């Protein structure tokens, strides 16, 4: 009787132990199945949150953009339609010469710029820069033509072919007057007049200049 009882108890204990172990294993398995999704969700939240490094880079970019804005005149600043607080900070920065005070002012400008979309501002600055480069290339072409017309007798014929609308007789007269001014050391009145005539004859190109614009 005692032996049978012991065997029954042993069997019952074994079954309970196996049953509990199975329950734990099933629970652990279910937990492991859910864990990757939970970890992925946490990782996704971490990836989507801006890092301190990224925030710092954005602040530096805004401050750099602010430096460009400080260099603009008041008329161009008004064309950007900036908030009054930012406009005032930019104008005030021009009158600050001390390094520490200016650095703090630029940091303040960077914070003010966080309230606006910098993309349209940067786009407008890029347009102005391209326009400035194009204008410089045009002036370079004018100067090159003036030098050639004064140093090369055949250049006037080439110029007439390139710009048939030009008054060649007037140009020829001005060229003679320039040469006379240079020989007699007179004020360069006709030298400046020649450049003015070239500005009226040679159109300024729009868009980005080519290498040829600087070589002509």
C-alpha cells in the first residue's frame, strides 16, 4: 500500500513537474515571439527621433544661412519676407563688432530661423548668386572686347559680324579718341565711353555663364 502510494505520488509529481515546465516553456516561447516586434518598435522610435548630432548640424546650418543674410542689404532682406523678429536680429548683427557678442547674436538668429522654412530663403540666395556670377561674366566679356578693339585692328571687323546692330562708325571714332587720350595722357573720358557703348551693344545673358563667357 505504501509502495503503491509512493509510486502514485512520484507519478503525480513527475506529471505536475512536466506540466509546469511545459507551461513555462510555452509562456517563454510566446514571449520570445512577441519580443522581436517590441524591440523593432523601440528601434523604430529611436531611429525616427532626431539625434543630438543631427540637431546640432541643423543649428549650424541655420547659423551659416544667417551669416549670409547678415551680408545682404535691407532691400534684399525685405524681398525675403522674413518675420519682424528675425529681420530686427539681422539688422542688429551688423552693428555688433565684438566677437563674443556677435557669436551670441548669430546663435540667436539661428534660433529665430527655426521658426521659418529655410528652403525658400536658400533658393532665393542661390538665384541671386547665379545672377551675380552671370553679371560678372558679362562685365568680363565687355572688358575683353574693349582690350581687343584697342589692341587689334581686325577686332572691329569681327565685332561687326558678331553684333550687326552696332554703329561701327561711332565705335571707330571713339577708338581713335581713346588712342589719342592715351598718347596725350588726357583723362580717360572716351575710354569709359567705349565701355558704355559696349554695354549697350552686347546683351547680358541669363542663366549660368559658360567658360567661353570668361574667355571672350
